[in-house]
C-alpha cells in the first residue's frame, strides 16, 4: 500500500483550498506552488488537479472565472467562496487536532 498516496488523497482538497485562499490562482500555478512549498514532495499532475478543482466547484467551495490575458489568451482563475473559507477553517482545525494527537503518540526522543 502506498501510504503517501493515501495521505495525499485525503488532503488534496484542503491543500487546494488553502492555496486558493491565499490568492486567486490558476491550475498550472497551483501545481508549481504545491511543488515549491513542499520542496518537491507534492508533484501533482493535471489528472489529479482538475478533477479535484471541479469537485470543489460543484461543492461551491471555489468558483472559477475565465480571464483574458494581455496576449489575448484566456486562463481560468479559481477563487475561494465564503463557504470554502468556512470549510477550510474546519479542515485546518481537524488537521491541527489530528497532527497534535499523532505527535503526542509518536514522540521522537531527543538525546
């Protein structure tokens, strides 16, 4: 069993909501930001990212809007909704509690 894959699957939406909450962003930028902030640990593919973004849109946690760039191309930017901010706050609280509980069980001894 690939444990890191299972952990990612359970936390993808929270990671995306957090980044979109920081600033409106588009797909490729999300992929690069996740990779940068995790020092290369997270390497999302489009096949993982876009289904998750569409799922968050259907749940009304984010909304996407096409914007025209100066060169005439269009790019879809994602914005967090109020409902998304509330969901993110709840998810972060649960994650902090979970993380604290795990750390209290798995204490690394310092010598």
